[in-house]
C-alpha cells in the first residue's frame, strides 16, 4: 500500500535522540519511493537551515504554531508524531495536543517517555494525547505496561515496536592495546559517567588496565543552561581518582561510519545512567545490535533487554558493582562469548528495515479504516 508519511518531531540538524530516531524512521519508511515530509520542531538557538525533506518548521515562540504544523501534516496520508514532554511549546509541551486535535488524517504517536510518577498535568496531558491519537506506539514492553497501569487509556490502540538500530555489527576494530570501555551519546547530568569513572578506578589491578572512551557532545539544552560544567566536573573527578590518563573524551559529532568503527572497538559498553524512569535508550539497542557486551544500571529498558540476555545489570550509583561486572566480562572469556551470542539472537528484530515495516503495517491498518473527520475547534 502506498502511504505518504508526515512526521512531527525534532529533526537534524538538531542533534538529540529524538531527532536521530525520527530521521532514521522517516528514511526507512521513505524507501518505498513515496514522497514524505518532516514538520520540524526547533528550539531556541537551533540551526533553522532545514534538510530537504523538511516541509515546515515550528519554531519556539511562534504564536499558535501548532495551527500551521497541523496544516502541513494534513497534506500527507498519515501523521507520525514523536512525543516527549520537553520539545513542544506550552505547559509540559501541551501544544502538541492542539496539533493532534486539528489533524484530518490518521495519526501514530510514538511515546518516548512514560513516567511512573507524573505530575497531574503530565498525566492528564498524556491521557488526552492517547485519546486523540489514531494509534500509539511504545518502544518497550515496560513502557506499555506502565502506561496501562498508571494512566486511563484504551489498551486496544497501543502497540509495542522496538527502537530501530543501524548496522554497526561486524568484525572488531582494534584501536587500543588495553581493554576498551565505551559510553556514547549526548552528555549531561544524569548520564552517570561519574560512577563509571569511580568504577574504572577500582579496575587498576587488571593487567593491562582498561581505557575508557566517553564519546558525544554536551546535550544542547544542557550546554545552553550550564555550558560545559558537567564535562569539566568529570575531568576534575578523573584527575582526583588518578584515572585521567585512561579516559578519552571525544566531543566531536561522529557520522555513522566513525561511530560504527568506535563501537566495534569496544570490549564493554557501559551505561551507568542515573534515571530509574528511562524506558527507551537508542544507545542500548545499538550496543546490543553490534554484539558488544553491556553493563548497565537497572533503568527499565535495560532490565527488559538485558535480563537473562546480552549484558549485566548493576544497581544505580554503585561503582563497586559496576567494576565487578566489567571485571567479569574482561576476565571470563566464556561469559563474554555468551553475552555476544545472546546479542546475536536479539539483533535481527531490531534492524531499522524490520522496525519500519511494522510501522508501515500499523499505518496501513489506520489508513484503510480511516473516515474523513471534521477539524476540531481552534
């Protein structure tokens, strides 16, 4: 079935997880040769030079910007809306609801955050978003179950479709003489790098001692508010712990080829995140798909993907447990091999072409059942 997709989201050149996800999903859904388009949500300070597939930009501070955004989406057959509380105007990003209510085409809303303890405003908003959407996608089973347990929503319209991954699998690329630990992604408080540094300090007796790469720019919103204070604090902590010489910070933006090479050079991917709420991690699924053993804190997506699977889970803010898990992978070849093998079993269903096909099947069902509707009041 031929379907023209319109997407509402942050989008490159904005660099954030949501923009990366939306760009990948749009690219794979567009490989049928059907023209689609992006309605890009841009914040203060974003580069407004949009990519060729951007048909409209909703800039921060635009009065009633939701109206033109909805009009742009209505030119397509299906609207795919990425949802995070922090990216849209209005209280808790509430103006996205105005877009949904003004759509005359079916909509799929992808929920990237489902909070366990939302404020009353956040809870009410998400319930209204689900009610207004034609279909809702959660990226993990944990988010699906949390949504049904904590919110007044209809179960029939909610599907679970995993986060897609790029093809970073392949033979290892050795860049280091020492065991290589890796964390990548946008940097900021809550990333938990300080706990990984403290764990690294507990691994000095390994011969050779591991090195640790922290790759990624500071998150734009963090940089806007706090500059490079978090990164500076990590440098200071590394020096105080005596591990600064073992840590490499790569702050440049990496294209797919460079990132793939970096990932394949890792012996362990370390995800020491502080959040107990995180139900979606693109970095986690990329590591699993690349068949690299993972050590992660017990955030919901990690619990779902790694329990009896391709990695080891450790408590939050516990450098001793983190160091023990990393040491096991580095010193027990059979364990490392088992974890890589489990990664291989999980990987095929996570590839973007497979994930995009599931979105297409969901969209086709919506499109086939669609009946024209009147636009809700302004």
